[in-house]
C-alpha cells in the first residue's frame, strides 16, 4: 500500500500600515512575475488594514491566474492618489 504524502497548505498573511499596501503589491508582483508563479498559489490569504484590501484582491482570483492577479493588484495601487 502506497503512503500518501501529507498535503501542504500555502498561506499568505499581509500586515497593516498605509505604506505597506503598495509595497505588498509590488512584492507579490515580483514574486509571481520573476519566479515560478506556481510556487505562489496560496490556499489561505489573510490581512489586516491595507493588507486586508490586498488579500481581498488576491483571494478574488482563482489559482492559475496569478499573473493576471498581480497585474490587477499593482494597477489598482498605481491608480491611487494621496
């Protein structure tokens, strides 16, 4: 009888603070577009404050649409004004 390896749950937790929101978007974009996007398919996404806004966007895209999600996320932050 073959032994099934334990499944892995990948989580993304995003912190609070105004300046972190755009930084997080850029970091997510860079991870996905300059690494193996399959390594960054999260099963659980959570955040606080601006991190929660980013988590909502990340969670709205199904797995396999990482590039589209990262582009939407950075475009959203790029359109914001102070």
